């Protein structure tokens, strides 16, 4: 039985899941979203409720599907309390493990399984780009990234340990996705800039890897279509830039000539009130898409200013 034109997104009710579902729906594909949210609905997809832990009827959606994309995971935009750490890790490990079991049992599993990972796996680097050839992942105390690296390694290990003969697996080491959704990272940065808070964060030297929402979706399609690609793949534009340069471009995009810079101390205090962690801002993610480029993929938005200009509807 050949794969049908049906695409399954596990954890598809978040920003990236909604983006990808809409992308595929516009192409005329059938999209199925597996979501813990019983109240989630979308014009772009059919929603099937699952708990991300157990096999309970939803697995039939995988049989004969063209592809599975797993984006499940509790948001990391929180304080890393003991409870939140357990939930962040468990939501990723449990969902990946049960999807592997569902694929193993399927009579006609999808030929490709794309599982979310993160570019945060790579070490804090200010001067050396990181690509998929890196195999040692070292935490940096100043970046407070030990927990995130631990989670990413366990997440990918669960993917590789799954017993799914004949299913090609790709770990999506995604950078920040810049898109039009107000709940996404670009929406947050735009609001900060408009409020006059769009200055450099910390010393502003930390590198930022990113990808435009269109290139994110195009890269997912590319990975599904190119059967030779498996293993870890960085989803990041080839033009990373410093936090200082990024914020300058965002300010220009919203028409603000100046933004209040935030010292590390200010960020630490603000993170407490906002119930988040400074690692999300201060870690230097200097990640490049070596495997995508080597396979022939070409970015529509390789540079940040062009990407931001597109998102705001003009040049920057």
C-alpha cells in the first residue's frame, strides 16, 4: 500500500504545528493533528486527541500516512523548577517513545519520521559555527544550558533507539523560527521594540541562529522528499548574527531608532517576574545548516534583514 497524501503532526496545536498544518493544507494535503487539547480546532487540519503517552486509537492515523512530524513538548518558556524540568523532559521522551511503538505496530507506517530536536544542543559559541559534524555537546555554566542539553540528548537518543524498521528518521535541530504568528518569537521581539525595550540583551555579542517560517516549511518538505537525508539536520538560516545586530534590525522594522539595552542583571530580574529563564536569551547559538546546503537546499531568506522585511511587509 503506497503512502497516501496524509501528513500527521503530533503536537500540532502549537505555533509551529499550526504553521506547518496551514502550509500543507494550502497544498491540498490532508493534515491530521494529534493534540492533547480536546478543544483545539483548525480549518487546516483534522484534530485527533491523544495523551502523548499511551496507545489509544490515535495510532491508526499513522497507517498509510506519507509522513509523521513530531513537535510534541512542554514549552521551555518557564522557570526550570523541579516540576517543570520533569514535565519538559517527560513530554518529549514519552511522546517520542510511544510514537516509535505506534510505528513499529503499523501495518503500513509512513516512510519518514521527522522528530523535533533543538539547536540548543550545541555548545555556547561566540566565534565558531556549529554544524551536524559536532558530536560532543558541552554545557557552559555562564549560559545555564546544562539542563537543555541534557533534554536534547535524551530526546534524540529516544528517537534513535526506536525499533522502526524501514522508517527513515530525522532529528530536526531547529533554531528560532521567525514568523507572523503574534505568539511566536518575532511577535515578542516586535512588541519589545515598540515599547522601547528593543536594545541589545546582555552584552549583545551572543550569536542568534534563526530561520524564516517559509524556509522552515520548505525545509520540512525537502527532508520528506530527499530520501538520502536522515539523522540530525540543522534547521537554521545560513546567516546567523549577533543579538545586537538582530535587535537593531527588529527596531528598524518597527520604526524605532533606539531601544533600551538590558544588562544581564536586568534580564535575570526580569526572568523571575516573567517566569522564564535567561538561557533563552543569553546562550550564544551559532548554528549553520551544513547538511541542508550540501543537499542542494536553497533558502529564500538567507539573511536576517531580508527575512524581517518580508515579515513586516517591506524592506529593512
